[in-house]
C-alpha cells in the first residue's frame, strides 16, 4: 500500500514567521510531488510542484525534495493570516496512470 | 483555457436513495478524469479514474460506480446511498502526461 504521511497539526505560527510543513512517502519510485492548499469547505488548489532533489522557490513558497530520504517539505516565508488553510502533500504513483496519492493534510493557522 | 465544472454544490439525500454527480471539462480533449472523496477531517481518497470513454478503473470497493459516456464527462453514481457515503466529492482532471490535477469545486453530500 503506497502511502503519504503528514502531521495533521494544527501548526500555529505568528504572522511574519516561517511555516514549515513536512511530508514523507513510501513509494520509492515516485518522481513527481505536489503541494496543494485547501481552504475550509473549498477544493484543493495547486501551489507548488517539484520533481528534482533540492529546493524550488516560487515567491514566498519553497518546496524541498529529498528522494533518498523520501521526504518533501514546504516552507512558507513571511506567513500571513490568509495562508491559514490545510496543506496537502501529493505524490504521483510510479507505474500508474497519473494517479496522485494525497496525505491527510496539515492544518496551518497563522495568527496576527 | 480549460475549466472543470462539477454539480451540484451541496446535496442532502436519504439513506437508500440513488445518487448522480456530474463533472464536465471544457477546453481540452481526452483528459484523464478522477473522482475523489474526502471524509470530514480526512485526506483525499481516490475512488475512480478514467483515461478514456468507457474506461473506468476502481480503486476502492464500495457502494459507488462511475461512468464516462463522453470524452469530457464523468459521472459518479450509486443505486442506494449509505450513511458512510457522506463526504466531499471532488472531480479532477489532468492532461495525458501531465502530473498535477485541477479540481472542480466539489459536491458536499450528506446522507441522512
């Protein structure tokens, strides 16, 4: 059974701080990784994708990937109250038809 | 540009009643289509995926079925709903070879 694990939180950070969200996955053959943001009652929206080991930056977001450790993380710099949401880690399953497996999500709360 | 439509937004159905949720994609052809369910406070569970008309793969044995009668139409059905079918149902699509998904706005189903 291929799995994606995330700490459910809530992760509480003050406004302006760095929020660090972590994810581990079991499928060693996975090559594609994604972070989605989901506001309460809404559908998930893609915020980052990463395919190679190392860091990938997009604005205030940085995704980090370590395939040897089977670990993905998302850093949010200068956190804002509008970043308060659940962040879902998704992993493309190897050998499948573009199937993504999602973690249960980490709830982030940014307080003023 | 591509858009995905999902309806209805909310639905309250009695136990034992039938279900039909519809999803359509515009602006693309031959998309991969997916149905996910998200139970309250839980992660996304892949229910069905389809790579073409009439081609449906089921991920989890359950009380539901899916059909793809047209290239850009994906339908989720049940003959008799159970209480455990309650949840947030999400349709998603991606292009062949693409990694990430785009989600529809979701249907919140409550079985009473």
